[in-house]
C-alpha cells in the first residue's frame, strides 16, 4: 500500500502520519478542542417587504411566536424590511402604503414585537430606494423608534453571539443556479475577514451549505410572488430559519456544529 493510500484512507496528512508512528500524536486534531454543551439558537428572516400587497405579515408573526416558544432571544433580518418605491416598473400597483414616512410608521407599528426577542437588521435595495429618492435612511429611523430593533448598516452588517461572528448581507441580481451568487461572494471574502456564519437576503430562496469554513445561508422571504418575480421565473420560498450553534470551550469559540431548521409557510402544503 502506498503512503498516499494510507493518508487518504484515514484523512490525515503525511506529517501527521509520521508523528503518529513516532508516538508524538495519538489522537485526531478535532479532539484538541474542548467539546462542550455550549449552544445558542437564533432566528433568521429576510425580505419582509412590508407595505407590499404581497407581504406575509401573519406568517412573519407566526415565525416570531415559534421563536418565542423556542426561547430564542435573537432574530436577524438580512434586508428589504420595507417594500420601498420605484424598484421595478409597475411596483406602484403592488404597494399599499405610500411615502417613506408612512412606510416607516407602518413597520414600527406592525413588525413583530415579542418580549425577550431583539431583531438585528440591515437595509436592502428596497429600503435604500427611499435614501436615493429623498435621502431618508429608513433603517436608522425604525431602529430609533423600536428599542427591540437594532440597525447594523446598509447591505451588510456584523454581530457576534458568544464570540461567533455572524454576517448579514443583501445580495443583488439572480443567476441560473440558486447557489451560484452566494458561492461566488464567499470566494471573494479575504481569509482574515471571514465570518463563522453568513446570512444572505435578496434572493427569496432558502439554502444552506458549508464552504471555505463558512456556514452560508440564503434566508428565504416573507413576501408572496410579485409580478416582477413572476416575470423573472422566481417562485419565492416563504419562511425563516432557526439555527442552533454548538461552540467549543476554547478561546476562539470554534464552531463545532450547526443545526439549521427551515420553517416553511405554504398554502395547503403546496409550493
């Protein structure tokens, strides 16, 4: 048997094999971490598009109630909290609340407010439309009006839970495969700036994969199919995630495992 066959079979490097044969290394690297029962769970939503006639507000409130029952204290939102204005031709026929101030007031009043839960959110391109049209940063204003909602920035924002770095991102455009845009974005993140977990909004689809040591998610949405999505051939995935994270008892809070659960909301069990 060749040396490479041995290292491939046991999933070790040649250097590790030499150390083992010399009696210097007798256990896999993973066991160097202090395995622990330190876990936390957080919720994920995105693309609620409040003030759209297609908003799924009841489903959003139901998701937050599920989080409350699961004793979840943090929910993250990856952008497009509001419907905005002038995003695509004909959008004016699919908006039920007009004007930046009115949309902000609607969000402050109607976005789920659950005791014990804090929502961390970013602006997406729909939110940004009011900044482009009138210089109004809706996310900042909503955050000031709601002490349970923390604004993290435009298109991207970071937060840490138990030293685990979570990055919220709002993408752009679409591709032939639902994973393509997210994969290409992960490839562009410098090694020294990688989060443990990345949550992407904008695509209205749900997806999880592990790439470049990053646990990557597409967040899903809480808006039904608009005319724009219909023309694009996109059938939205309505729902949100709960993500349980197990961390090592070490100084780096190494992520040992991720348990993602997607909670879908579908009419009559159909897509």
